[in-house]
């Protein structure tokens, strides 16, 4: 008799459910992290195609510093001071002219947040500021290699364990179950490949959103079905009576009888 989620021992259900709950919370936090990093790439709150383009392809008509000064950092400096910084950027961002006009503005307006104790770029170091003043070429090859490596291993393990749990679902046709298990890995490869393609051409930016959305939909489907079959389905079949708390050893004996 094949194992089914609804008939698993209570302790196994608690183990599986605890894992699924932690992963769900982690997924939500990951979405927030994307919203507050990539989602601000164009200077406006909320994830858009432009955010994806700026994050991977870059804004090659200007610099990251200009983009932020005209976007999310706009309220923190008056127009005249922002104009001085942008003029310095477009004139070559030299260290000599920086000390005369730009440094006092940076010290007054920016160092409250952009300092050595913060997790954002440290503008007390001129070389860091000059990097931000360079033409925005998007994600570097080094950063793409690093993030690709982390995602290929980390996310694959997460979806492997979610897929193992989902395979015990009894109310899903086997072909649909196999497709659901495979989809996160297909969309993961699509998502990662689209980062590299968008680095080459902004026309592939939509593929990043498609890959991420596909992974999310597969995750939500397997998560809901698994939790439903472990907890709600047994209650419905028993007419609302309390959940059976059978031991694992007794469960194994019952399955082999």
C-alpha cells in the first residue's frame, strides 16, 4: 500500500508541516528582499520590467548615482545640490573637482546613511562613490556567477524536499504530480538563464519575471495541496473529529498488515 499524506503518522506530519511553514516564511522574506533591492532599481517602489533591465543590463545612458538622485534619493537633497553632483558625474567624476564642490554636499546629505557602519555603499570612501558615478552596466559577470552558483544549489535542494513531500499526495493525478514536481526546476533554469540573457539584451527582461512567477506558482500549488492533505482532508473524512496521533511504529505495522 503506497504511503499517503493523509495517513502519515502525526509526528511525520508535524515534521513535514514545520519544514513547509519555515520555507513559506523564507519565500515571503525573499520576495520582500527582491522588492526592496531590484524593485527600487529605477528609483520607484515596486517591481517592474524597468527594474529588471536596470538590475541586469544597467542604465547605460547614465550612472547609478544619477539614477538614484533622480529617483529614491530625490527628497534628500535640493535641486541645486543634485545638479552639482550630476554635473560632476558627467564631467568625469575627478577626485580634484570632487573635493571642491561635491564632497561638502555628500558629507551633509548622504553620510547619515552611507557610512562605514551601514550595509549600503560607504560614501566616506571616494573610490566607492566613483564606482557609483561610472556608467551603469548592470550586474557584473562575477556577481552573476556567484548568484547563479548559490541559486542552483540552494533552491534545487529546497524544491527537492518540497517535491518529496508532495509526492505522497493521493488526490493529484500522477501525471499532474510529475509535472508539478518538475516545473520548479524548469522555471529555475529559465530564471537563471534569463539573468544572463538580460545582461546581453534588455529584451529578455520579461523572461526573468516569467521564471520567478512560474517557480512561485509551482511552490504555492505543492504547498497548499500538501498541507491540505495532511490536516484538512483527514478531518473532513472523519466528520470533523480530532486528528489521529498514531505513532510511527504503529503506522508501519498497519501499512505492512
